[in-house]
C-alpha cells in the first residue's frame, strides 16, 4: 500500500481506489501533503484494469461462447480494479 513520503502515513485502500480513476492527488490525513501517482504506476494501473478486458474480448472473437467470456471477463476486470491500489506508488506532488 502507498505511504506518504514525508510522514510515512499509510493511505487507505478507499482513498487510493477513488483517486486511481482520474490519477488525482491523495492528501495525507496526518501532514496534509499531496502525493501524486508515479508515471510507471499509471502503466501498472492500466495493465491490471484493461488487459483482462482485452484478453477476454479477443478470446470472444475466436470462441462462440460469448456468455462464458463475459462470465469470466468481468470478474477478472473487477479483480484487477480491486488489487490496483496495492500495486501503484505515489510520490510527493510538485
């Protein structure tokens, strides 16, 4: 989980989850400093949310069982969105 670079306060999963959708800054509840998502973490965030959807969309083209791909694709994408806050890093905003 991401922490504040200045005071070491750990951000909550909920704070990071909300800010991941617009790459917003997270404000530390302890010291009040803003932290922004790092550039490499943007790729990680995109990868864990978009890649499962693309994978199951592509496989849907090759197999006629579209409902099966939806049945497995949507939970895979949801899992990616839920684990993303544990994988991204934040640094003090300029």
